[in-house]
């Protein structure tokens, strides 16, 4: 049985992700007052599982979940001629409902 901690691996901490989280009208989201979280999730996670995990961990209501799959990059190594591959991973963009409290990652996890 999967727990909510098996679904959510952690937040994505990049400049763009933090800007989308903190400034609600950033990145072409004009007229939007909802907060957008960017999370790294398990490769097997589905949208309903991600929605339930975020609602339980952060104590908020989720409006929308979008998912992107990333293929691991091929990297050259000294010992392998053909090179190795970094692991593939999945990212979820979770939009909270209007009027929900602001999420601080340090407090929740």
C-alpha cells in the first residue's frame, strides 16, 4: 500500500517555480489569485493520488493538478563508452483553490 509520502518526493526549488508560487499573477497568469505549487512526485503517481496527498499534507483544497514526465539526460562517464543515463522523473503543478492559505514548504514537511 502506498502512503502519501510515497507519492510526494519533495518541492521543486527553482527560481521559476518559486516565482510562480509566490507571485500569483506571474508567468502569464493574469487575473489569477490562486497559488501554484511545483512538486517532484513518484513516477507511478496519478492525479487523484497527488491531489489526496497534497490535501492531507498541507491541509488545503486542490483545484487542479497537471503532470509532466521528464526523461533522464544521457551523461558521459569515464568508464562507459555509450554513457549513462540520469533517472527519469515526474513533476506535478498543483493549483490550490481560491482563498486558501499560503503554503510554506518548511512548515509542512
